[in-house]
């Protein structure tokens, strides 16, 4: 008989395939009890055409099988697979492993030991139906020459194996359907003993690990489904939180868990399919896991990075909403929850990937070196490890955001002050926080106090933690927050100082244990100093860290915060400084004397001009008025006057007003502009001069304002008024003039001063104003005169004698907040008024600002804004206010007081502010050649829309029409 050798199947280390399968010996009643037979594969399955007919066999039928040695009392230990050369050992057929052959679906008939068998495995040929001819014996399960008792035994054994296979398939079905008891959900309980005994210990461990992986995936999917069924759906249906907040709350807390669930459902379906095909000897699940890992990375990255925020939303709602607390308690009574907290379900995607890494690593360790999984599993583990590592920065950022939110919720400000820290801006972050000590001077010496210091990306906060009787805690702001733009660092290398700490050691114990017990009450504290750049002496702080490394950490974090903030401010300016000139206007003559013609003095005022198609800039300084085209530094003096303090170019009336030591005068704008171009003479400019103020009258200040003071028909006319104040021996008088002549009025002829200015006429009778008046501001129908007591509101058409004026702010109540505001305003210098909305005005002082209503009474609970610097003047630009001080320009939102931008310089002066342009003067770099100090003219150019519409809508204008104080 010729022996046919099959092609060697894929190698498996725990399954021995006989190279030359021999037919079984004839059985006898004496040997059948010891299972002295072998179940083997026919030499040629296609020759079995009895009951199969001549139908070609499917790939499932042609799958090779291996012969296993069944244990006997005299054979090798059960933990070792028998050799094919061990004769006389019973053998049992078992499917040969096929790594990554999940696509080969088995036939519908059952398989021994839990596999789906082919007909060749279950068919028992007899002598009359033997398909083989010319051979001594057909390749049957047992010899056809055996007697009837042997046939009966053969049928009984086969029935037992088929039943075992059916029981195993049913067990797998019940396992996947979660119908088994928990104690029965183990791989070894779902596998016939014959299968376990032919596998060595390492393969049993591997199969158990694969089974555990599928089981854990099933439980994970079930938990995600239950989170939707038990928590999300009832939350939407019952609305324990306000209905308007439900969609946002669900989106923030549960985020994209449904997308993650969809990925794992698909993976679980594939794992179940693989388990049904290959149980009890699953070759691999690595291909399924790899495909899923590559698919769900994006969804997991989003969920993991967002999880700290989701947990924070849940905890916040839990603290403040009793209905939400009751809802979760009702959900916990669901039997499927099994007394697990809500956060356990919410945290399941966070722990799933680390759990997968551990389980896959266990499978890898139980897999032999020549198995294909030894290539795929390390690849999967590498992907998961790198993915988890890449999410750490995102998790840290989210955790920092949660800490920042918790800090924001616990902040308690000092009463009365309005502080907008812009905490809820999207990019706001908490950079560093910790406990630092500070020394305070008391009545009997210095004492120590611990502060909680928080460094945000825009502010440094000094806080004191306070636990309230209700159990909640607050962080009281013990000192005004310092904007990072104003933060400066001083010494960080001072020697440590000793802090005397409280000790529980009694005096007797100190004597008992020696002097060391007293020395331990002192701790070395490492100081560092920082200060506010605008108020160096009054806002200087020395803080103490408990160690040198901690002090160094604070130094590094503060330095980085200042640097990053500076870069961010420079790249996101609302108003960008643009140097118009630096070098022409010399403050001192260097080597020469101050009386040298080259010395012009500090810039006092400026004004943009337009003459024809030429755009020019007029600059006033102590030596006269200078004009140059825009973009040029070739300034020419067109007017020689001393003590010039203000310039006003009224384009529509072809006039330029000059306030100097000589008084208030008007000149022709076109003639002054043509002098720069060389087409007009100085005599022509002198001929156009009109004296506005009288002879030998001291003009304190002058303003050109647009006021809608008169009604023409159904509309309100806007008048351009020239307002100036003169000082006499006994009083200060406010004058108002209006323009009367058209633009084309001839200016070449010299007019007599005694005839009066023909271009102006009085708008109203002169009014007496307080002697300490120093500026004027305009509203829509009225004007405000700034004095030491406040701002006097006047109607320019009805103010004879100043009897109809109203002083704002008006403090009508004696309550605590309003009286506190009154005390602060009493020591401040009023600068002007700014409209903030339909029903509010912002009263601008040099150190603070407060909001008043239409009656002049403080509103917003008598709250006030405190500037970071002491302002000398201000200007409005869109929805922002600019506060000018000698070293800083502070830009804030009018409606909220939020600090928007800080511009730093030296000797800063606001010299012009209008809708057309904003000019400031400051100390220049100096003339290196001569060593002379220079003044620099800078224009603040708008780089972003501060407001879409500059003009008020008709509704707002109508409301302000009714302003009457």
C-alpha cells in the first residue's frame, strides 16, 4: 500500500502532525475500553463518494486535521503533547490551526470538540458502502472487520463527542448572549477535557487570555450601552436640569462616547464571529484589534483630552443642583448599575486602552516566538503606547482648565470694585499655583501669613483661602490682581530667612527632648520680590517659598508668563504704535544751549490736515507750529508763537485754532498748508488771523465740540462749538462760539480786530463755572465742565450764571457702597464723561471710573473700576477708552472695564484724539550725532475693528436726546 504524504500545514508548536498516518489496528473487545484506536483523515477525501456522491468538496471539508495522542495511564504527563512516534497511544482528531483564516467559514454540521465538522468527520463508512477498492482496509474511524459490539461502542463514543460539541457551541452562544452564570464564564469550563489535556500549559494560558479579552470587550460595550440607556436617555426625558441646558450638558459630559461605542460594537461583533468559528482553539484576534485601533484613535483622543472638563461639569452640577443629585440616586437603583458610581461609567473609555495594553501584552507573552502574532501584537502595543503618550499633554491641559475653573468659582473680590479678569476667554489658562508666605507688619512686630498665589496667563492673583461655615471654601482676593503686562521681577537671590512656626511640643517636652525640639520650630524661607510697574513703591511684594527649587520654579514660570504675554500682546494689538517722527523735535540741544534754534521743546499738540489731495500733520510745541506731509520728517515752521498748548483743525470751515500764551486765535487752514508747499507767504497767514478771545485775557483751556443743542423742525441740528474758559480776578467764565461763514470766505485781507471775528458769533451767554475747572467734555445735548468736586452738566443754551448745572456723580443714598464710592471720588480728579450704552455713562477720574444712570446716580451697585495707572487724560476709540499716563497707555473696554492692551513708553502725552487719528508724544531715542534729547510723535493705528458701526443707531441717539440732568 502506497502512503500519501500531505503538504505540511502551518506550524503550530503545540500540535504534532504525524508525517505518515498509519491506519488503525483491528479492535477487539479487550482493547476498546483503552481507546486503542485512531481517528484519522482519509488519504483521499474525494474518494469518499458513498453518501457524498461525486460533489466536489468545499474548502471547509478539505481543511487538514491533525491527529492527537489521547492520554493513558502509562503515557506522558497530561501537560505535554504526545509525539507521533509514540505507538500504542490513543489518538483523537482536532482541527489544525490556521492563523488569520477567519474568512474560511465552516460548514453547518457540528465538529468534534466544539468545532463545526465536515461530513467526512461524522460519516461512518461500513463494509458495503466502502468507497475504497483494492486496499486491505478503508480509512474508516474503526476497522470494518470488527464485530457488532465494536460497532455499538464506536457509535456510542461518536455520539458522546457530538454531544460534547453541541454543548460547547451552546455554551459559547450563551456566553456571548450573557446567559451564563458569572462563575461559568471561564475558558476551561467551556472546553472539553480532551482539548485541554492535549495542549500544554502555555497554550492553555494563551487561550484563557484570549477568552478574557473577548469577555472584557463584551463587558465594556455593555457598560457604554448602559450609560446611554440608564443615564443619558432618562436625563433627556426627565430634565433634572433646566431644559435649555440639557443638550449642552449632555454634549459636554458624555461628549463623543457614542462614537467610541460604535467602534467597539464592530470589534465585538468580529470577535464573536471569530470565537464561533475557532473555539476552543482561537488562533488570533490581532488582525481585528489592529483594524479597530487604527480606526478609533481620533475619537479616543478627543474623549481623553476632554474628560477632565466633562468630570468638572458633572461635579459642578452635582454640587449646585439637588434635582440632579436625586436623578443620579434613582439611576443607581437600576440592577444593571451594580452599585457603581456614575463616574465609573464616565471613566470607562479612559481606562479601557490601558486595560487593553495589559491584556494584549499578556497574550503576547503566552504566544510562542514563531507565531505571526509576535509581529502584529508588538505593533498594536506600540500604537497604543504612543497614542497614550500623545494624549498626556491634552489631559494635562484639560486638568489645568478644570483647576482654573475651580479657582474662578471660588474667587471672592473686595466689595465695591468691579474687576473683569476676562476669566472665560477661550485661551485663558492657569499656568502655576501654590502656597507662598508673606510677612506683615503688626503692632508688635512682623507676623507670617500663608497665601495661595495663582499665576494666570494674564493676571497674578494673591489669595487667602477661607473655609465658610457651610463647608465650602473661597479664595479671597487680598490684594488687587496684577496684570502680567505690569508685572516686574526684582530680586530672586536673597538669603533665606527663618520663620517661626507653631509647634505642638510643650515646654516640658522641650526640656525632655532637648533644645533640638525648639530649633525645629524655625523653617528657612526663601524670599523673592516682584512689583507693579506703575506703582513701584506701594505695590511691591516680597513672597517666600519653602525651598530654593520652589523659588526657582516661580522665577521660571513668572519669566515665561511675562515673555509669552508680551509676544501675544504684540501679535494681537488693537492699536499699533507707528512712529511718525523721531529726531526732528529736540528737547535739548546737547552740546549747545537750550536757547539754540535747533531746540523745539516737547510736543504739546498735533492735528491732521487735508489740503486738496495733500495729507499733512501740524505739530505744536513751545517754539511754534510745524507742518509736514504725512510720511515725511521735513517739518517747516509756519507760525512762530510761544506756549502753544492745543491745535484744532476744523476742515469744513477751513480753520485751524491755536491756543497759545497770546490767547485763542483762528487761522486759514489752506494758507497754512500752502506755506509748507511754498505757495503762500507768512504775510498771507498773518492776514487770515482772527482773534477769538479778547485782548489781555488769560485762556485756561479751549475745546472744539460737536453738540446737538437746537431743534430744527423734527430733527436735531449738530453745531460745532468753540468752547473756552477765561479767568478774571474773581471768576472763571465759559464762552461758546459757533461758526457762521462758509468755506470760501476770502482770507487774504487783514481784518481789524476791533470789528470782531466775522467767522464766529456767540452761541450762548457766557456762564460762570467753578474756579477749579480744568477741562470740558461734551454729551449729545449738553456739556460737562470738569472741576474738583465733580463734573458740572450744563445746557449750552441755558446756563446764564451756571445756576442750572448738575454735578455728577450724584450721591443720593447713605448706604455703604455708595458712601464708599463717594469717598473714593472725593480724592480723585474728574477727567470727563463717556457714553457706554442706552442708559449709562462712565465717569472717568484719574484713578478710577464709575457708571451713572441718566439721572447721574451711580449704578451697578455703586461699583467702580480702578485703573492700573494714574491717568492724565483720556480718549475714546470705538468701544474702548484710552487712558494716558506718563509711562503707560491703558486701553480698556468701556462697558466692562476689561483691560485690553497696554502700551509702554516714557513721558507719554496724548496730543490728539479724534475719529480720524490718535497721536501721542513720548520721549524719543535721541540724536546720537549731537547727543540731543528728542521727542517722538507716534500715531496709534487701528489694526482690528473695535466696532462694526461707529455711529449710534437711531434708537440709542433718541434716548440720549432726552438726557436732561
